C-alpha cells in the first residue's frame, strides 16, 4: 500500500540536528473503477543524529476501507521502518535499513511483508548530489528487486526574490520474480520520479510527478511502499511547508494518482498533514 507521507529530509541529504520527531496523518479517497473506498493513515517519524551516524525510525498505522458491495474485508497494516545512515567525511553517505509490514485482513494469508534498503550518496552541500538505492521486497510467493539511481541539483539564491531551487530526478527499475504469482502484466517496469522544490523565507513549495507504469514500487528512500499490486501509470502532487521557527514546521500536501485495478482505470486522492519538531 502506498505509504502516504513524503518524509522531507533536510536539503534532501538526510541532515538534521539532534533529535527530530514528526507526527503525521493523511486521508485517501478513491474514485472511478475501484472497490476501495477510503483510507486513513497515521504515524510518527523520528530521527537522531550524532556525527557521523543518523538513525531514522518510522511507525505507521493504515486502515483501508472497501466499498460495502465489494465483499472484501477491510485492510489493516502496521509498519515499522529502521534506517541507519553513516556519513563519510563531508561528501559521502551510505545507508541500510528494513521496512516491516504487518498485515491484518480476513481471508488474506499474507500476514507479513518486508523491504530491505541499501543506498549510497555522493554530495556537495547545497550544490548537487548523485547516488543509487537498491530495494529487495519479499511477498507471499514472490519477490521484487528495485534499482533507483538519482541525481539532484541546486540553483538560485535563497535570499533573492525567486528563492533557492532544488531539482531532482530518479529512475526506478523494478523486476518481479514471478509475475503470475504477483498478478502483474509484466516482469519489468521502468518509472521516473521528478521533483522541484522552491525555498524562500519560511516557505517551501514542492512540485512532484511520477511518470511511467510501476507496481510494488518502493519510494522515498524506503519510507513509501506500494504493496497491494496495483499498476500505477502516473501521479502528480503539491506540498507546502511553513517553518514556524528554527525548530518547528508545518506541512500540508496533496497527491493524485492514476492506477489500474482489475484492468479498469481508477484514481486516488491523498491529503496529508505533518508537524515537525527538532531539538
């Protein structure tokens, strides 16, 4: 299931000072040809940084409701994610982690899925960065491998009228070990994520898009996993955050995605809000 929060790591590199806690909540509604009705997602993301280590943790609870005439039981998922980061000198970062997904749905034999996370990044602070992430997800009877190279670039001036911009592109190559057991049309998928962030004063605005078919995709460094097997075609969204002071900020966002369910076109609308506190 798509985890609904886009975790905003400072400067897209993973830096933070001391301890950060971020509670969040989101609501999804589904339209057109889908048996899904709505979903609620709540959680808490935390991180602790002491050079050269950073530990990230996320606990999430998802309640997915199906339409009354679908004869499908409601879907409950509890997730625990742990990611460790190690910074080498001032230009490299490596990370490893795991996302545990505990499933509760009547007549569903798949009670536990997991995603293993590995990544490496090279960066010049507030100039550019490039890296690669690999994900290995296990499901009931099949597995999914994903390779995600990515690049990011900063331009503009934070103190100018236009502000500072950050542009990022990710290429996601996804391989399904057994498409019949996974229920997918293909064994291999190729998808691109694009993001443009503008920061000026206390405000930060993010435009984002996902282009290209994908299934069982892992996103946001392992903090988002699509594990219900829908074939997504595209998505686009907008996030706006406001920094209240040097330690606290608020964020709201909206994302609309197109996916296929039983070979029929459907859409999801995701509304999310979060509060971040660092100390």
